[in-house]
């Protein structure tokens, strides 16, 4: 898992490319010969946890599960 400090998608993608890895669904940074998985129409990136201080200095934390389309994609992989 990636744990970016700034939450920038591009940083995650470039870092993974530098270690010969790729985010599923990434058309920009994927190796030329690799294929995008079927039925994946977006980057497989999801922030399940966010933590920050708001403008008033209050700490905020949010957690959320996978979006339905990513959850379904994983389930389809497991069925095969």
C-alpha cells in the first residue's frame, strides 16, 4: 500500500513506476506491453483513510470502504 503525505495521485504513480510497479488501470504510467484489466475503467486508487487539521486547527479523520466498482472488480478476479 502507498502512504503519500500529500495525497497526490501523480506522486504515487511515478514512485511505483520507479520501482517497476504500476497502479491497476493506469494508462499513462503502465509499461508499453502491459494490458489494462478488463472491466476496470479507472485507476485502482482509493483513499480509505484521511486525516488532517481543518482551518480551525481541529483534527479530522474519515474512513470509508472501497467504492462499489472497485469492490466488484476484486470479486470478479476472485471468481476466476
